[in-house]
């Protein structure tokens, strides 16, 4: 969401679709070397297509089952597909996963290649993660993170906030932050007595998990902010991001204000120009994930962005906070992230080298490592 409300006045955005034309390439020579190159490329493309198709079918099946059963939260914690089973020991988890460079695609690997499979989940305060998406996103954006955490033995629940993902409510009718985060607060309220979770918030989801921390501090073991709005008492998301107003032309160009109650009333939601999504949110992410986002993102409710949070030291302040920076972020610039960190310092700060605003797409393995590492940090 970034500098979401850098400018409240509506702006006309030209929604021109850009197309790239590839120059005609000369025909390949008919020698055996080029023929072998084409054969290998074809095999790789077939393998990639098969993998993408398998992931798409699995995601579609999950959504269809949820819609059929009327279950709005995207909760896959009940099915652990690959339980730990005496796998070989791997190298110890490094202190920070951001020190190693990765390719832009950052393809998913087997969990044993990422983290120590001998992690004793019973020794952790909690092995359950609750993932909260950012503005315009939905539970769908966490699909890589869900898979990696579950395959490592963790329980994972990803929440669709009101009017997001497959939640059917009209975004334009959301009038408060409490209404927007109700699926999250309902989830936390139903947790068994004494059960705790690690709450993870991305983007505007940072304000949402802050609200939940104030309401349910004893049910949250740790709170992790990923390129997220980390506010102070009496501050709104608009207050925070307006500090960078005028410095993020790309965000201003991408914003499309929606006026469901008429142009003579305040905006009801904010949409993002689809042609600018890649540059704004996914500048380091794989093309297939950008395509997924372009057909899955929904407008961001405007009223919750304006709402000032009431945060107390006794409740919100009692929850351990951690921040994950995304240095290649064009939506929430690193300078703004550092400003929030300096204003309200968390327990520890991590940096994902090469990550854009959506590290669950651009750096899924590195993000996974950090989530596991934070889960292992003992109480001081």
C-alpha cells in the first residue's frame, strides 16, 4: 500500500496497457548443438508448465472447497501434507537469511534445503503462524509461505480480511478498522485457552495486527511486521505514510480513488492501476506471481486508513515485535520503514536483501528462513 494516501484529490490515470514486441529472431542453425539446446529448453519449459499447473490446481481446489463450505479464512493448518519423517540433518540455520544473494525468481525448494529439519517444535512457545495480508491483497498472496511453513511442521492460518481475497463483502461499505479486521479478531477470539500464535502483518496488515495486539495481547507470542505500517498511539496509517507525500510519484500515479457514495462525498476505497502494479509492488517478483496478483487484488477500504489507533504499553506494548525490511521496496520506501523503526523500535530488525514490497513472492525462501528464525528466539 505504501504511500497510499499521498494525495487525497482524485487523479485521472491513463490505464493504457503496455505491450512488448519481441524483435524477429534469425532462424537457428540446423546443427546438432542448437538442436540439443532447443530440446533441453523444451523439456525445461514442460517441467515448469507442469509445476505451475499443479500449483494452480491445488490453489483452485482449496478456494473452491472453502467457498463450498462457507469458510472464509484461508486456513490450511488442518492438513499437514509432508510431516517430518527422519530426514537427514542439514546445515544450521544462519542468523540472517539476507546475507546470501538469490535469483529474481527465487524458486521454491524442498524444505530440507532451507532450514534445519531437526527443529523441535515442542520447544517453541508456539508453532502456529497467522498471516495477515496488506491492502488490496488477500490470503492467496501467502501461498509459498504457507507451503514452506507447513512442510516444516508449523501450523499456518492465512486470513482474508473483510472485503479481501474471497471474502464477499463490498469493500466500499467498510466504515471502520474494527469491521475490516473482524475476520482476524474472530479467529483470535476462538483460540483455545492458553494457545498463542505468531502474528505476521504485511503492508497495511501492520495496522491490522497492531489493532489485534491491543485487543488480544495474551494470545500473541510475537508480532512480525513485513514492510508494514508500524504505528504509534494516536496515529493513523494516513498519518504515517503522508510523511513521504510528494516523494513517491509512482504511488500517486497508481492510485485510483473510488466514490461509491458520489463524488461530493469522501472516497470509499482506493484501487491501483493494474498497468503499474509490477513497478510499484512486484519489481523483483516472478512474472507468474504478478499475473496472479493482477487478477486477484481488490480495492483497499478508505475509512480504516484514516482511523487513528489506540495503543497502550500495557497491551500492545507487551507483545514482542520484530520488523523485516524490504530494501528494494517501491511502495513503502526503506527510508519510511526506518523512520517507523526509529520512532517505535522493535526487539530486532531484519533485512531481506533484494526484496521488493512483496517478499512472499520475490524472496520466499529467505522470508521463510527469517520467520523460522524469529519463531526460535527465546524469551529474554
